[in-house]
C-alpha cells in the first residue's frame, strides 16, 4: 500500500550514497526525565533514573561496572559505566565530561589529536575530571561512522583498554578506513592492537551493539545535540573541537559551581541537504542473470554466499520474485558477487564455485544449493570436496568443475564485482539496486519489491524518490531547529481529535506515536488517571496529535491512519481504535500485515470492513499526519510522547504526579 512504500523509501533512501539518516531524525527520548520544562525539573526525584549525582556528595559521578575497572598504561583509571559506556579517569572526580563523538567526523579527530592528550595529562590524570564517551555517528554525512562505533564496541568486549586502543586507532587512521568498506580495516586494527581477531570478527559480523549506539544517539538528541563533537561538562553544553584553553576554563568553572561560559565554534552538523540521486549504470561483468534483458525493470543484487541475510533473501523472498516478476517478464535480475572476506572467509571460494557450475549451465542450481547448505560448508576446511558433492547432486561434470575451480579463472571477475561495489559505496549484503537506484539493503519481504517494482513499471519511481528526498530534507531542517521547545506555544487544536469539555480551563495536547513504547507506557499508566480525575471532571480537554517517528517505527503511520479511518465511521471510533492500538502494540508492532490486523480491530468494533479498508488503501490522511509531524517539530518536539499543557512543554512518559502538579499550576494560572 502507498503508505507502506513511502515508509520503505524514507528509510531506504539513506543508502543512496549517504547511508542511514538516523543521526538527524527525531527519536523518542531514551530518558524522559531530561527536560527543559520547569515542571519536569521539579519532578526529577520522581521521574526516570539519572545516574549523575551531585559532585559535592562525594560519591561517584555515575554507576560503574566494578569488574570492568582497571588502569591503562599511564596508570589512569578506565572502565565502563553500568550502561556499558567507556570512561577514562576517576569516577569520583568532581567534573564529569560527557563526550558525544563520531569516529568519522574531522572535528572529532581534531579534538582527539589537539586537545584530548592535554586533558588526559592534566585534569584527567590529576583526578579533576573524568570523561565518558557516547557514540553520535552522523551517518547522513559519514556513512562508515556507525560501523566504526560498532567496531569500537566490539573491541570493548575484550576490556576497557581494548576500547580505548581501538578508539585511538580509528581516529589516527581516519583517512584510511573512511573511503570504502571499512570491515577489513577494522579486523586488521583489532589484530594490530592485540585483540582476539576471531572473537572481534564474530562480534562485528553479528551486527551487535546497534541498540547501544542507537541509545546513545537518542540520549544526545534528547539533550539537544545536533553536531559533533559535543560535550556536557557537569551537565553544561560545550560544542565543537575547542582548544585546551577553553576546556581549562570550563572545567575550572564547573569545579567551582559556576556556569560554563565557553566559546562555541562550528561543529559538524547534518545541515547539508540530500540531493536527488543519479541512477547507477553497472558494468556487464556479473555472475548470472535471470529473465528478459528488455524487461522494464532491472534488479541488481550484490551477494555473499556466506551471508545469513542473503540466505534469508534466497529462501523467503527470491522464489516469489522469480515466479511473479522474472518469469512474467517484468524484471531482469542480475547477480553480482561481493564476498566480505574478513567476515566470511569462504565466501569468495563459493562465488567461484557458483561461476564454475555456471560453465555447465548449472549456476542457478548451485546458487540455490550453496545457500541451502550454508551452515554445512561455512567454516569447513574441505569445502572443495563439499562443493564437488553438490556438483554431483546437480548432475554436472565433476572433473570439469574441479579443473575450473583449481584454475582460478573466475577470481578476477569476482574481484571486479567487489571493486565495482566499493566504487558505488556498497558495504554490505544483500544490497539491491532497482533500475540503478539503491533504495534499501538487507533481506526485505517480497511486498517491498512488489511495491517498488510497481512504481518502476509505472514510471513513478523517480517521483517517489524525489518526494522522499524532500521529506527527508524537511525532517533534517526540523532537526536543526533550536532544541528548546517554543515557550507558551499556541498549539492549534481545531479539527484535532479530543476528549473533554471544549471550555475546560486546561488543554493538554499530546504528540504521539502508536509504535512508541514510551507512549504506550503513558497510555497505560498515566492517561487513565488524567481522564478520571481531570477530563471527566471538566478541568482538562485532552487533544491528540500524530508524531510518527518512521525511521524507528515503520508501522506508526499506518497505525495513525487506522485511527483516523475508524473515526470516519463513528465519533467514538477514533478513541476506541486509539486505545486498541496502544493496548495491543506488542501484537502488531513489527508485522508486515498491519493493515489486516487493523482491519480485524475495526471488525471487532462493528465498523464497516469494506469502508475501513478503502480508507486505508486511499492513503487519504497521509498529508494530515505529516502536517501534525511538521507542526510538532516546529514547536520543538523531538521525541514522543510530547505534551503542551496550556502551551507549556513537557516531554516523555512522566509519572502521574508530574501531570498532577502541572495541571494544577495551569488551572491556577488560567483562573487568575
């Protein structure tokens, strides 16, 4: 459906030369307690956890994993916080420096090379300050930054010293690994600093620590970080690659309890606009192709025979592509090799084996068999014998196959594919290009291909990409707005769904995301009390607005549309669907058939199924939902849930006591 494909394009476009836009998209707060609102600040003691304690207490600045604490070669204490963030310095130091950094950012490298050493030698070594490192990869302008963050985290599995060694290595060799696929370089660095390379490679190949990196990103955005490097010195923001003199002054001010008044030079931000991509024209060197070369749509896949995600694509999606698209003359499907040698050491040999089978018109069969038996031959020393058995099962000439494999005559062709992939910024598998455009990576369901190929067949693909680029640039623009929400915001409520008396003295406007777990927590724990004690009593009018964070919640827009489509049939159906969506969030979140699930909910409510389905398929509320999103961003909303209580901003799934205090204050002011 249209809304679903828009979500796919919005998420996938970020792989068009700029990778994921995670660093500049709105995200739900990791810790809803980090607020600028006076109400939230007053309620800190009853809101979510805050590990940073007052320095004068004499206790540690943060909770520490005691078994991780050690000293580096200079005798400086290092270790990990309870959340797994690395630190350097005495946890009891009076000044806490929280650094948000991007390994591919040249300003971060400048800070590392020009300032960090002096900080370590002086304030950190002297026990005056401790630094905690947070990842903040700006992946829209640094496509390898996220991978580098994961590499450092994988190194950290082997100790705090390993993390800091990898940290230093990444910054010292930035110009080497940031120009192409960095995987091989990261493994080499792990070996050079004395790590267990096999353990590191296994960790890196597993896509481990993505959640932790995302958590750091959310934390930074919640605190107003929009560029790197950014530092919080006892909670006060200092931006940019400052010289040591600025840090000396700021640390001294923080230690004495004074406000930090540091200069704020430029930092690297994500303000540059995404441009409309140019479709890629590929060389005619490929492993195999299925279908009619004159088909209106061409799909080019870069694959790795040892990649589990590629195997999933072959098992779950490719059969439908073949039967519904290739065999029907709709798609010409081209296969190119991209063995990720450091992660999958047997993949290149498997690619050659498939090509050798192809000399006997057996490529397709060998391709499928290699993926089906991936767990059998991966990591084995006798893979040539296993491949020979597969050839025999396909009734191919074993002697001819063995001669081909031994000759190595396909190695140059495989390497040519690898070089071509690197030229076009392809760093993972499977990666697909549809008519030259890279719209996503990874093993996607058939529905994604069906919709994108449909756009390409109808000549709409470029228009949809252009629309998605415009939406992404709008989101980036919104992300660059000042992080402090608009004070005394005049949020329009006309035509919005609401409950409560229209003339109630207090109006609460909630910007929400149906797939956001924090919104679900507010719905289940706090909203019922607000309704019982204030809405039903005529004190509060409660207004609902949409703020779907599609970069992390791909079904959120569909859910918003479901609630609005329900409202078309009954005045009470919006609230009924709103409540059902939150009550069953875990049941539908992440499913590919959410429209069917939502239609089932509509039927349970006694709504007209056909009318509800027609409404969903029409995508009629897309622009209205986007208008809510842009409106909220304009008022400074950066995550969900976000509230305006008579214009005063309150963010996060706060406990009922916070709302009770805020509503009382707003009511008192309104009746003055």
